[in-house]
C-alpha cells in the first residue's frame, strides 16, 4: 500500500478543482446509510445538519454495530464494543443537535457485509420506500463494507430518488490523481464554522475509535486521519442510474398527473419553447421528428414550422393527449415509440431533442446519436435542449449529453444558448 496522503496535499488538490456546489433540492425524506457507526458523521456530518435544519425527515441506517474494528478482539470484547459504539452514536447525534435522528440498527456482521449484500439490499429496500434522497458510502471506497453498503443502497433506492455517495477511506488510502475517483460527478458542500463545530463534537463522541484498542492497537482514527474530516468542505459523488430510465417510471408519473412537468403552465417550459422556436435556423422545414413529445406542447410549436412532423413518446396516455392537441393538423403524425429503436430512417430535415437524451444510458445514447446522424440529410439540423440540473432517473446530466453531441465528427455546431437552468445547441449535419 502506498503511503497515506496528508491533508495538506488533499487541500491543495481540492483547491485546484472547480467542483460544483452541492445544492439541497426540495427533498422531503432522506435515507442515510452507514456501514459502521461514525461513517455518517465523518463523511457527511455537515450535510446531515443541513438536512435536519431544513426540516427534512432523516432516517439513519447502520448496517453493522462496528464490533469488528479491532480484528484480534475476543467475541466478548466484540460484543462489548458493539454496545459501546451504539451508545457513542446516540451521544454523537445528540452532540450535533440531531436529536430527531434515531438510528435503525440492522446488526449485520462488521467486516462481512459483502457476504450479506442481498439481505442488506432487501432490508434497505423496505426502508427506502418513499424516499427522495438516498446517501451511502461511495461504492468504490477502499473498505469492503463501505463498498457493500454503497452498492446495496444503489440497488435498493427508488427509481425517483436522488442518490449520492460519500467517501471515507478514500482520503487516507488513495491519491488525488487516482483514476477511480469520479471527479466529474463530485460536488462540494461548504461548511460553516457552526457546521464544523457540530461535526467536531460528533466525532469526539466516538472515543472507542480515537483511542488505542484492547491490545494497544493503533486508534482507528489517529490524528492524521481525523485531519481529513476537519476541513471546511465535504465531498459527495452523484450516483446516477447505470441504465436508461425505465418507461414504467414515466407511466407512473403520467398516471398520477396528466401534466407532471407543468409544461402547459410553468414559465420555464413556456419560455424554453419560445427560445427553441427562435433558435431554429430555417424559417421552414420539410420533414421533422420530435422524440419524447410528451403531451404535445412543443409539438404544436414545431408543427407551425414543418411540412411534416413525426412526434412519438413511449407513454400511450401522453400520445393520446398530443394526438388530441394536434387533431386539426394532418401534417402531424403522433405515435407510440421509444429511443433509439423508433427513430425513423431519413432523410430528415430536423430532429428536436427536448429534455430526453439524459435519460439514456451510454449504449442507448450512442445508438441514438448515430441513428440521428444517419437519418439527417446533409445540411439538416439537430436541436438539443436540456435542463442543466440532474433528474433522479437520468444516467447523466444535460451537459454530458451536449458534450457528446458536440464531439461527433459529422455534426457542426451552429448555435449555442446557455443559461443557468438549461442549455441549447443547434448542430448541422455535414
């Protein structure tokens, strides 16, 4: 194992990176998973304070009691340590002012979570129901229990939950340039002085980890390790889905609300459609395609600029509403269809992708981009517009989508429009 990285090196490395700020969204119920008592305080103590102070319901789940911190301990010593660590966690939460957060103990074996991942996933699945925010250790953190807890959370999280992970052993086991660190998904949470004081008080409660073990073993958290958790920032990694968003998720949203994104009334949606229309370089197009047309708000705008327009969506109820909205326009064909399979052959003059491509995984996005290029005639236009935030069901954000589009050798950028909330590009087929 390489020598540990001292905190000064990490401070310099973090200062050199332009990391995005972590933003608390309209969360209501959070599930926070820790492999051992103290993981949550070390990794995201400051974030827990923010959630709690904002009135967000927080359920803290401890996969183990942390009884295996000192491997040479006797069974009796491990049992005693388990009791100690449970008490310490409650004292830590109280010291941090997290009085409303009471831990749920699963009692799985410390240092053996990887053998119990199925059980852990099942138990987390029950606790995760109805949660819109899930936090767990980074699935690549260099401790097998942290890895197991992170992977179990990702498998158990509801499809509509925002998932984030927090590193712990990364700071003293890896170097800043380690290729496994997902800096492209990293966000920084700045801690106030009050946050730091509360977190420090919480860490101090874990005396069993700050002092030598029963046989004089080195403390689990010596000063050099603690230094990583005394900084004024916490780092979390976005953990997006690995596969394309499932169609049943959108069917559920439409079943609950005929206009789940308020495309008919929300000013963001109304204004974005106006900018899409203004950004189209040609006054009129022959053949155009609009995948993921939803309930047809943008379809009606595009229909005024196209001789023939094919609009499709995977959700039948949305398609029916679009058909009704376009019932007086014989030039508009509305169908049930999905990307990338139902993208029609060319030649097409215009493709419009609005708030859809970030829902595709790598395979589906690559196939969709290649099919788009193939079906566009030379000189045809591709317009892409996406929200700059990250939908919970999406494997990527809009900026990643647009980077991939702009990198395609057959597409020439014509127009760029970037705002805080969304970005738009028009590209021309060479």
